[in-house]
C-alpha cells in the first residue's frame, strides 16, 4: 500500500499547523510541509525500521565504550537488546501500511474534544502527601514516606520532535509544571517522544534544579544537555537508594528511538520503587512478556502498579511493543499487584483504536478475570487515587 501524500498535506487534525503564530515558519509552503511531514514519520514513537545505518554510527563508536559493558548490549549490532530479540523490527512496507491507515482513520469524538480533566486545587498539590495522581499518558505523580516521584513527565502539546506537529495532545494537562509540588525523583522509562519530552524536562530542571533524574542506560548525556543537574543512568536490575527508597529499572519488551538512526542505542525500562512498607511498579511501555513474572519473583508483588492499556491497534503491528487491555490484566496478575492504575491512553492519538476503547475493554477483561475495578482503576486525567494507599 502506498501513502497518499495529498492526504498528508491536508490532515490538519493530525498536524494542526499553527503557522500564523510560530515565528520562523511564515515561509510555510506545501513543499516544506511535505518534507517535514514525511521526515516526522521517522521520529514517531511507534515507527521502527531497525536497518538504519548512517552518520550516527560514527558518533556511536565512542559511546559504545561506556555502554558495551552492559549484558543487555549486543556487541555485534552495537544496540541494546531484549532477551526475546528486537521483535518490533518493522519493514518499510509495514510502516507505510500503518501510516497510510493512521492518516486515513476516521476521527472519533474523543479525539476531537478530549476527555474530562480533574483540575487539581492549589492546596491539593501543595499538600500532596501519601497519594498518587494520574497526570496523563505515562505521567504518574506519587508521594510516599516524604518522597515524591514523577514518571515520564509530559506537559507539552505534541508527542513529537516538533512543537507544532505530530501526534497531538487531545486531553489537556490538569496542572502546569510550575504548579508541581517539590519533586525528589523523576523517572524516565525510555526515549520515545510520548515518554521523554524535552520541554517538560527543561522546565522541571529550571523550576526544580535539585530534582534527581533516573534514566535507563544511555540517556544521561541527553538530559544533562537539557539542563538537568543530577542524572543517574542505570542498567536493568541495578539499584540506587534515595531517601530510604530503592529504585530499580527492570526489563520490558520494548525498544528506543529518537531520530532516524539511533534505534536501540539507549536502554528502555520499567521501574520498581520499594520503601520499607510500600512498593510502586511503573511499567513504562511494553509488549507482553515473561518480564513481569520475573519482576514479582525477584522483587516481590507491588502494592501499586502503573500499567499501560492503550495504543495497541493494529494488533499485529503493535503487539510486540504495546500490551492491550486484556494483556494489561495478565500483567496485573503476573506482578501479583495489589492495586493498579491504567496509563498510556486517552492523551495522545498514537494508534488506531478508538480513544475510549481501552477503558471499556479493560472493564470487560477485569470482569472476566474476577478482579474488582476498584483494584485496577481507570482514573480521569488529574484524578487522585480515592482511598488511602497504605
Ligand atoms: Zn515507547
């Protein structure tokens, strides 16, 4: 199947070009836009041809020296690798088919209007204590035992290398970075644009220069370049203790890519955080694998897990990288989680399922599995967990 380029050039719901307001692109014309639109395909978080060779391999040579000691680094490909292999290695033909479908999709109601947001009150954020809130997509803020953690912060309008085009935010953020309470730790799962947002990191680093960033191997230099002062990069199963809590990245079946030629040059991870009396597992982004059983076997059952439920269609294309709601329930069981929050849905239009399908399918899957929806909750954007977490 071939992409209809005329479709690309007029699909303003996807790219929402606000060229009137953006300095430097007043010279906008159709040809420039087409070039940008096509090049953006290389960056979109769910694209994935692995057979990239090119200029980055030169840069790669001296970076490998630091990273190649990792048992998760494949010395022949000079890329990180999950034990199951690089399952999301798509051909150009698969990618074109996917994008052709993506750009021709019918736009559902939620994609047009977004989901309702629970706006936090000032005092709720100022006194954020022993609680958890879903900020949106993969961003969770949690406080336990005087430690506040934010995962994969994303407060921008697009999950994209561009500030004006790409997968657009459809549901607004419940509060701004300036309104965040003092953070101790920011956890990053991987470098895809819907999880690692440059502007959000830069702003957090400005407003909260003391915050500690924890990243998987290979991402430290990028965050330091964005103004972060305190960045620690870790391999799967390595650990670090901060204010009485132990943080550990864990394997997940996923991949990384931020430009045309850097596929899997940096690691990706889920994260377990363990206090003496509580534990929180953040799955980040993952296809279904045995990793979650391994996590519970090695690190115990989390008291709370953040598990993705969206961005899974078309199934054959996405299943190596993203679980669906039924698999999310399997992950919940594999982890032996006491409670979970559904993440990775309702915020950016990444894939082809209707925006409100993930929570409906999760509800059915939980009923079939005999798990109360009060244990695996679908929160609204900005909603706090309604009961005590302890
Ligand atoms: Zn991803």
